[in-house]
C-alpha cells in the first residue's frame, strides 16, 4: 500500500515537472513581493515588453497568483495569423492602420489582440490596449474613447467592428449602451504615504523618484488612465549648458548666457532666483537622468524659440525616454512608490495650517490620501482649459477657437486647488502660443521643421515675414498678421536625406507626404504649385535666404541662426498655424519648490513643480526650457518634501 502510494506520488511529481518544463519558459506566476522588472530580468526580457504582451494597464500593480506571459506567443507579427482562431479587422489610427484579432466564445468577445499598429509609444499604443479591455469588459463597441487618444481609440473600435462583421454576428448586439452605473457607486478608501505627488507627468515622476531617493514612501495620484502627461508627447528638447557635447561641436556657451537669454527672453518678468536655479541645475539634472540610464544623443541643436544651440535630444522618441527612465526606477521600487491611475485629485487637505494630504476620486472610490511629510502639485499647465485661458488671456486675440498642442489633462487643476487654500498664482496671463500648430488639430506632430537653422517660413503668398530664429511670441504675433494666420515651413533634402528620416515627433517624411501633411517636389516651382503659393515669390524668398546663409547680405528679417542653404532637391513644405502651447503662469514657489501664499510666506507641507508653477519663464518660455524645468524643480520638490518634518 505504502509502495503504491509512493509510486502514485512519483507519477504526480513527474507530471508536474513535465508541465512546468513545458511552461517554464513562457509563463510566470507572480509571488508576494515580486516586482515586474525582476521578473523581466529573470525571464531575459524587459518590463516594458512584459507590460506589452500581458496588456498590463498598470505595470506596478501586479498581484500574487497573477499569471504573466514571459513571451509573446500570439502577437508575434511573424506568426501566421491564419493559425490563430480569431477574426481579423482593420481600422485607421493616428499613424496608419491598426490591425486587431478578435476571438469569440459563442457570441461573447473573449479576447482582442492588437496585432499591428504604429501608434505613438506610451500614448496611442497604450490607448489601443485600454480600449480593447473596455470592449471586452462591456461587450460593446459603444465604449468611450480614451481622452486625448481619440484616433487610436476609434481605430481599434473600427477594427473590432470589422472583425465582428467577418465573424457573422449581429453587429447591433455590440452597439449596446455601456452601463457605467455600477462604477458610479463609490466607496471611500484611505491611503498614507510620506509624500503625495499629484500628477504623473515629467515633474511628478521626477518628484516621486527624488522623494524616494531621499527616503520617502510615495503615492502618486494621476487622473488620466496613463502616465506621462504632456511630457511624454513633448518634442523632448532639453536645454542645458553642456561642458562635453557643446564644446565637442565648437559651440560656445555659458550659464550666464543661458540665464540672460531666459530672463530677457521672458521680458524680465520671471523671478531671477528661479531662473538661476533652472540654468545652474539643468546640466546636473541631465546627469541625474543619465545616472538612471537615460541616454541623450551627442548632437546639440536649436529647438524652435530656444535662441541658442543648447537643446539636447534623447535617444528614445519624443518624451518617452524621460517617462520610461522614471518608470523603470519606480517599478524597481514598487513596494515604496505606488501610482494610482484614473484618480483625480480634487482638493487639498489642510489641518492646523499645514497641507497634510489630498482628496481624490476614481470610478470606484473617493480616496483620502494622507501625507506624513508633504504634498507636491505637479499637475501641469492649463493650455487645454478653454475657459481658464480665456479668463486670463491678455496678450492674444480670443483663444476660444484656437487649438492646442496639449493633452486633455492640462486643465490647471493643481493651480485652482492651491489657490483655494491661499497659494499665490503669478503670471497667469502669460500664455504661450506657437506658430507651428498643425492646422486641423493644433498638434505639433507633423511638423517638418527639425532644427531652427535649416528651415524657412513663408506665408500664403510665398514670402518670408519673420526671423525664424526669433522668440516664440514674436514669431506667433507676426503669423497672426499673415493671410489666414497661415504659413508654410520649407526645408530641403538636408533635413530629410532619406524618406525614412524622422521629424522631432518620430514620424518619417514619407509618412507625412503620404498622409498629405507634407508636400514634396523636385523643384521649388513645382513645390509652390503644389501648395498654392506664387512660384516667383517662393523662389525669390529662398534665394534671399541662401544669400543670407552665405553672408552675402544681411538677412532682411535680422535672422542670425543659419547653417545650411535650401538648395537640394527634394524640397518639402508643411502648413502651420498658431496653437496654444504653454502656460507660463502658475503657483508661486521659492527655490526649494515650497509654495508661497499671497504674502510671500511658505505654505507648510505644500510643494509644486513643472508647468503648474509660475515665475520661471516670464512672458515667453524659451523652447527647450520646460523639460529641464520639470526635472530640476521636480527633483528639488521631491527632496524638499521628503525632508520636510512636520514636527519642526
Ligand atoms: C506637444 C508638446 C511638445 C513640447 N515640446 C517641448 C520640448 O521639446 N522641450 C521643452 O522643454 N518643452 C516642451 N514642451 C513643454 C513641456 O513638455 C511641458 O511644459 C512639460 O512636459 C510639463 O510637464 P509637467 O510635468 O509639468 O506636466 P505634464 O507632463 O503635463 O503632467 C501633468 C500630469 O498631471 C495630471 N493631472 C492634472 N490634473 C490632475 C489632477 N487633478 N489629479 C491627478 N492628476 C492630474 C495630468 O493628467 C498629467 O499627467 C512641449 C509641450 C507639448 C504639449
């Protein structure tokens, strides 16, 4: 009997071993205390890849018992789709076709795989997955689009609808109204951390990392379903006086020059001590990012309105490098740093004259988040809040119908929360418009301008009208004077040596031409005809521009930033109009990122960083100065809040 029992036991062990050896390479069951990056390392992959193949909505919230795929056996584009038991559908996203595979169980949508897409990393890409999950959850294609990712969302919805059509089910059954009533009955939960950060954009994540490096446990509240804010979609240009890269390229620069250009570029309306902090700490902050693994290219350029070649470009596309760097750190320390997504902070909690937390809400709960040490507001600007920008606007024509480069989360919430408890808001009328918005969307994507030095602007008549290296407000004011406030950016082959050369927003020039966003021609005359401007004027404008590059003449518009002539086919043109870009005003802080009240006194327990603050850029922010602002002051805010002792 004993021997029989032993042999049955051995057989079971053998079966288990066989099963685990089959699956060992492909799945992992999460244990208590596991963090995604460690699992990734052991599985010889990356946390990013695991997030992708497991459709993880929130990569730092894995739970014991959860089964993770270590390899992507299904979304592998090399795999023959016909082998998979699913219906394929296609829809148009932001950047081309989104292909999905829908599998059904009876009439029920069992799974949706995003098989192919070209959506922007960290933004549209994540939205496709969120929408797929929502469709499955509600068994409906009438779900809401992810805010700020409408095209990616509708691409998935159209693709799923097509796939369902192929499956021969009754499509009307999947157009049912989504019942959200269950999620509207909210509970109430309490959370505690040393430091509470509101906003998971660049400044908020920098603050979270820095607070943790200074010994704090951190809770981050983010109202959108994904991290990154405007930072992740930014052009990512980072101004810093760089002792290595600039001197290697023979660019003369100094902290003093960066200070003067920033202060005077903002019409001397910024707080000098904040400008000084920004320019002095911009390079050490860049080194801080590098110490966490972030990589910057060696090339230095002049981003639009930067006034000087000191803009650094990350290796990773758009702003993803910053956000991925912070998130890798946060994932490594996920037991100490928690991020609550889709959780909107609504007000600050003040007890005995000190800010001790924030109240927030998400579909499931009211969240009372209490802070032992401090609360950091990093909610960004208010460029996407039409009422607020009209209320404060004094510099521009009516802004109601102007589009914005910003994501929908940029509504200034943190400023109003801070003001409600007595914080001082400064420079609120300083709203930055750019001359380079995409006419239909206001977005910066699609712009064919690379570096200031290599491109030229002409109006609808084919004439130049401004120094293209001028301050942003000067260029935009000049653009408002042109017919239909419309201009064309003109560049040549030197900006795009091959069709797959990308612009600053990770789009190839071939894609932009195919989509009708950019126009391409072998001669300037042909280009003029394509874009409907006078060919004689365009040719003359380019000739004069080229003479100024060669220093044969003084540039008629006073431009000094030149590098290459525009003389090599193919030539490209892209249309641009004014767009709302940045709000320079916000919460007044000191150099420790402490929030000040209307009498200039520190509000205990409250800190702010990034575009939520004012006083750093004056009336006009230099291009490439906002990202370093988020890193420098985010880092300072994190450190200050972590070290804040309420008992002192
Ligand atoms: C298209 C574009 C391109 C740009 N390019 C450059 C560039 O090349 N170089 C440069 O220096 N600057 C650039 N900028 C400006 C720069 O990117 C921003 O100023 C900066 O990223 C703002 O960072 P932030 O952390 O302050 O705000 P954000 O990154 O916008 O983050 C704020 C976060 O707070 C969240 N939030 C808001 N309200 C709440 C609430 N109530 N509760 C919880 N969370 C909330 C938001 O959802 C968001 O995630 C660009 C901006 C845009 C829009």
